[in-house]
C-alpha cells in the first residue's frame, strides 16, 4: 500500500531494538515510522524479503577523492605521496564538475545502504584561491548533488588556514583557505540549513588550523556537529608535539574543541591519556578503516576506545571502498590482525556504530533505528546471495557476511531511492563523472 504521504512494509526479517525479528510490519507517514510491530501481518502492505536494517551513516566523506580510486596504486609511497595525487584532483574541479562527481559518489553511497553522509568540505574557492562570485558555490554543488542522489547531508564546512603549523597555504591549498578564521566564519555562516541538510563545521587538523583560531571555530559550531582529523599519522603527532608540547587530542582539549557533538576522525595513533580525554568529554571517534588501510595509516585502538566509553562511528573517507558492511567488519578483523585473537566486537555493537551512533554524530539523532518517531530509513539485504546464503539471516549476516552488492532496496525518509538493478545506471554516472574530472 503506497499513498502520497504514507506506506506500509512487511519486513521478512528486520533489526529492531537490538535483535532480529520476523515479519516486522512498519507503517510510515510523512517520512517517519508511525508503527513498528514484530510478528505482524497485512494483506495490503509491500512485502520486503531478506534482512532489513536501519540506514547506515557515512560520517566522513571527501566526495572528490572518489576520482582517485584505482589510480593511486601504481607506485610505492606513503600518505604524504598520496596527498600530492589528491591535490592534483583538487586542482581540476569547478562547481559543475564537482556537482557531477559528488552526485555519482552519493548515489554509490545510497546504493550501498548509506542514508546520511557527513561531507568534510574544504574545497571552497577557485584554483588560485580567489572566491567564486558566490563564495559558497562549491558547497551549493554538494547540497544539490546530495538532494538529487536522495541522501541526507551534514555539510561540515572546514576551516583550513595553514600548510602546516603556521606555514602559509601553498599551491592548491589556497583553494581551501579563507585567509583567517573570521572570513571562514563569515562565509560558512552565510549558509542556512534546508530540508535534508544539516550544517556543521570542521577543523581540518591541528597542522592546518592555528590554535588561536580553534576557540572561534568551536564557538561558531556551538550546538552543531564539529569534526576534526585527529592523529591519522605518526608524523603529524610528532610535529604537533614539537610545536606545542601536546598531542593533537590535548591541543583540541586545551582549546575547547572536544565535546559530545565533536568527532575525532581517524583517531589512529592515540596515547592512553588521549583515550581518556575523548571518553571524559564524550567525544566520538570516527574510524574509516578501508581508507586507513589503503593509505597505510595504521590500525586504530577501537577496543581501547570502546572499553573507555567512547562511541565509535564509521566513514568511507577517500572512497577507496564504499561499503558500510566492510567498514563495520574491519573494526573486528583489524583487531584480529593486531592481537592475533578473535572475538573483539559483537555484531550488535558494530551495527550500532554504523547506524544510530553514526547518525547522531552528524546531527541526525532522529535516525538510525527502525522505531516509532524515527526517520523511515530501510536497507534491505538479499539473504540468498552467494555471500549471505546459509549465514542465518541475522545480525551476523550483516556484520560478517554481507557486502554493498547485497543491498536490494533503500528507503530514505520513507521514499524508495534505490531499487535492485540500479547499479548499472550508477556505474554509468560514475564513468561520466570520472570522464569530466580527467578530461
């Protein structure tokens, strides 16, 4: 049964209240669940076979990095050599090509089951650093792309003022910088939230934002999500200690950045004190495991953070892979590699990190669960694919067997956005987008 304002689905199996239930009848009005009932029955509802999950949250995205997939593996190197290749893409984009690339990238995300994305946006200006006639032209492109793709967007407008601990921006970095924190606040503050878009802020990193600017950013972001790259690289930690005699986490703590609306993205190389500070301030830790392994960043201390009480969330960052199932299971399998032991993460905890906690960290605390009053997001997984058949069709199927290729349908805010078979069209859109970038 489908009407202009409502619909009803009978879910063969669904993750509700921390467990998988059979025959879950959900009713939706105006994009929200109005009824969720296990062991339900209805002759007029739409039956969804398979395992249905809440929508996943991609807490950390740089949409333009998607253009690098498959192009950065030809030579040995480090994060820092990869960064130069990333800068080469950043030089090429304008608002039109950025829109095309972001729309295709967001379409890939939705097809994988991601219903909200946090875009860590620092590609603000023209190639030589001059503002566009509309200073927010590049972020307008992202908003339009997300709207057309059908994904909710948290725009994390990023302050980037330095090439590294006080050095002026160089080359393409001039596109990232507003010159000073007041100019950043004025430009980023000119935007207004719209339907399906939340506005947040970001400190690019301790190397790219002087400490004296951090309190102003925290103040501008009051009441909204605030994200920052934190301790992704050992070299960055060493440079931070040399500059300030403090770790990146300690620098952010000293200047009022940490807190329950803040996410420390990556959080890979942390001291015991760093972990304690994140826990005490109720700061999220946002892991991006497929990017962290692709760049050789290292394995973050996920269990230490969890055991201290830090809420973990997940993102795809550079989009070397766009697959929330792969990000989830990486928390467990990376710990296995690091410790040579199994069984660190329960499937239920991985699902919570990827759904409810992820949405909350992006300012969508009314999403991420199949529950009355929440936003009506549904991700239905094929439980009879070569990957999932015989696995039990439960939370362990989701966390340890399924991939993005098993997603058959995605509903966002009560509206079907992706259906089985859309992958071919999304692939064509990505091919067109890459052609625009690399022409």
